[in-house]
C-alpha cells in the first residue's frame, strides 16, 4: 500500500478494523480480535485478508500496524568515530523523534518542525495514512538513538495530493558530516517513487544555515512572507522553499 493510494477497502468491517488500527498507530492483535467466538473468527478472517492485501502487517510481538510500502533497507555509513544508520521510522521511534525535534526547536529556527512535534505528542502516533493525511518519517540513528529525522506530510486532497511538506533536522553535534544530505536524499527518492511532484517547506529567514543547505540540494526560494513569525518580540520573515523530486 503506497501512501499516495486512497484507503478505501470494499468491506465495511475491514475498513473499520483498518481505521481503528491506523488511528492508534497500531494495536496488539488481541485488542483487535475480541468478543464472542463468532466475532473473533470473523475478525481473524478480516485481519488475514487485510494482511494479504497489503493493508496491515504483524510485528514479531503480535502487534498489528498499517503496512506502508517503503524501502525498508537500512543504510549504514561511518562519520567520525560512530556508525550512522538511516532507515524508515517505526512507531517505537516516536519518543526519539519528538526529542530530536524538540532539541532542534530550542534554537527557535524551525517553527514548522516544532508544530510537527506538538502534533506527534498530541496524537501519540508516528505514521499516518487515512482519508485526511499521510505522514512518513525516516530517521538517522546511532546505537538506535535518533539523532536526525526527515518527515513528509501529504494532504489527501485532490488538488494537493501531488505535494508534500518536508522537514529535516540533525542534532547539533552531528551536523556538518553529511547526515542531513543522506536523510534528504532518502526522502526525495521515496517521494519520487510515490509520484509526488512537489516538496515544500518554510523556515524563518534567520535560519540561514537551513536555507543554504536546501539551496545546495537543489531547493529554490519561491516566496518570502514579511514579518510572518514573531520570535522573542521580534518579527521575522518566512522563507518558503520548494523542489521537484
């Protein structure tokens, strides 16, 4: 199941099961298959069909999760004296991603990313794929600790379903070593494979490091909204940037 595909299951009970699992970011199998013997038998059958058709997957510990068609390969490379792994994120990474975003957000230079962290905290769900939105993450980790992320959020609206908003960030102590470029490349490749035509994001004009980083990777400034942000009683312009995957 690709994120760009609409979630429309031709069976009301299966649609309901999928939506409940998606809404919660995954559920233990025994929370889905409950009730009388007859109801359990029916739920077990529906789950099997959803798994067969690529809507759900089951983890080793018996948890049912929405199945997202992503390149699951892990990429490893050495920087300084550590090995960095870049891979698709999973629900278990939620706390680490929020922590990384919050740490970057303390610099007050990435307002959109901060709002992403707020949303994750509120929903307690990392990946999304429903009739309203799709949300995907890749992470950079060192010893399974999240030290960077790239996030794609796509509205499921006909007039906007070719676009996705992107945020990317790396903890300060790991910057300048190509990790951000690797994350951005991974997200761009995924967006291209899923037929997104436009990626965009916005940053405060004071974040020159981010603007230069994006420009070096082929992004362009499309517009500037004057005095859009107010940080510490100072009005800051918003720089709106975009690229074609």
